[in-house]
């Protein structure tokens, strides 16, 4: 099952040239770029592993692309995303985040129903590999 | 990227190219004009840069016509004594390469050994990569590059930085240009110990020392930029100063002059403070007089420590 999160989630996977262009846009906005990866793409998992430190004063997208290349080489079967952090006062949070790598065989998100008091039903989702 | 490909198929490569027009429109002319106006002396350097600019312009035209595909090797080495304008020229070179489209952003990242080499195992590679990432799309200027290589210590981490640098210089030729700078003799030794660098560096530019006349002109333009001027006697004193300073140790061309002028301004301020009786006009506030220069220790044989060292050597 194709798991989608963040920006461009309705589009097909971005090519490297497209990723590079998006990063270029982020750098133009003075956003810091971080690369993160995980094997647990559950939507409630916000804690992805950081690939190195966030990059604060780059001028060109090539620097990020090098890190992304290294991360893909080390974790070819992980989900990798790029986060763009805006440090402007009053915002100070991630403004853009998109997936740039996904495993060949993706897990599925499975809906789990549980009966609760008074015939109520509770729903939760878990990843099935 | 795709638009470029479409353009090429629609119009095809150009059949003729007007080099003079290219020269003006690309902005190269502006950079070279700036180089001529802002830098005093350095005739051989200017000549070399003009030649390099011509080569790159022709090369770009050839690429547009489809005569060549490869990016030329642009890494350079600037050799010369301290204070001869290597960093300033590197900055202009970054602008030149940017206008010709050989680097995408045209910024200059200036580093020394400390920025590239770590202090313990596993520290060097991330540090060097961090610097390289910042320099992508621009020019990486490595000042005193020969300190990267310390032959007397075989466990020195400099070698690791050198290997990463060499790899990036080869694989990312489209993304960044490396300029290495330093004293001529030490750079020669560095290159002969690291043949990988010599073969990857296409342009060697040598910066000559400034003559006394040129240093005096530099001093005048430095002062003019800060709205100061020298009176006649002070100018003669400064000419004497330059002649004497050159003989003494740690002479750094234009940088020595800038420091001397900073100290002269200091003395001028304290002279005005203690001597002035009435109100001062703008001329009095911006005139450097003879005593401001003559009070320098250079006229008494240099720094006390240097005099002591020399008399010890004589004994």
C-alpha cells in the first residue's frame, strides 16, 4: 500500500531534479533543511530518526542532495523525508515536509475495530508488514 | 532542466556567436572593469584573469554550439606573500565564474585547516563535508592550504580531509570550484607531496609583492575610502615607513599598511584630544599629520621582541 504524508502526497514520487528544485525553493525562503528516515511510517509516529544535523546555512540544493544520496545508500529500504524548518520568530516550526524515498515493498495500514462499553466501537490503525 | 532540452530541439545550436556582445551581456566586462579599478598593481594577475575569462567565454560559446560537452577544470591555486590580495581576487573570481554560469550561486566560502580538520578520529570527515556542503554552488577558498598536509605526523587527520577534497574536486566539478592559496614555496612542496592536487588544478596564478609606489597608492585609497587624507609631510613619512617596514619581519604588504594606518588614526585621535584648543573643522578631523606616522615603532627598529631576537642572533 502506497503510504502518503506531507506535501505533494497526491503526486507521483518526485524525481531527483524535482526534489532538487523544491529544496532550492526552501533555501530561497531561508528555511533550514533536515533529512529524516524511519521504518515505521505510521501517521502517529512523529519521531523519525535524524540523518545528521539539520543544515542551516546552505546556499545550494546540491549540499542536501549529497546528504540524501548518503542516506539512501545507508537505508535503501527506509522512508526518507525532507523537512524545511522556518526559524522566523512566531513561526519556528516545520513549514514543508515531503517524502523522497520509500521501500519497494510497503506495509499496509490496517483498520482495527474494538468493542467498547455500551456497544460503542473504537477504531485504531496499525501497520501490517 | 526540461525547458532547456525543449529549447535546444526547437532552435538548434546557434551557428555564429558574437564574442564581443557575449562579453558585454554576460557581465564579465563589469567584473574585469571592477578588477582594474579596485585593485592597484598586480598587473600579471589581472592579465591571467583576463586570459582565463577569455578562455571560459570561448569555452561557453563552444559548448552552446555543441563543439564540446565537458566542464573544464576550474580549480585554481593562488600563490603569493601575505597581503597581496589573494582573498580579494578570489571574491572577484567567484563573481566572474557566476556570471559565466560555471557556478550556480557565486558565493565564496573562505576556510583554513581548522575548519576542515578535526581533532580526533571520526571528526574530520563530517567537518570537511559540512564545509563542502556550504560551498556547493560557489567557490571554496582554502587559505594556507599546505597546512592540510603535515608529513612529519603520519597519523595527522589532514590526510583524510585531503582525500575527501580530492574526491569532491573530481566528482562535483559542476557544483563547486576550489581555490587554494598560500606562500609560493610551501605550496610547491604541498603539491609535490600531493600529486593528486597538481593534476586537478588547472590555473596557477602567482601574486607578486607590491612595489613601494603601489603601497603608497593603496594607502591613499584606503584613507580616501574612510574620508581621511595625508598632508605632504605625512606622505613623505609614510613613504619612508613603507621602505623601512619592508625590511622588518612579518611584513604583509597591503595588510601591514592597513594596520599602520589604523594605528596612525589612533595617534591622530589622541593628538587631537590632547592638543586641540578650540573647535575643530572637518579638515582637522580627517588630516593625518607627520607625527602620527613618525611615532611608529618601525622608525625605531621595529617591535622590541624583534630587536631582542635580532641582537641575540648577532651575538
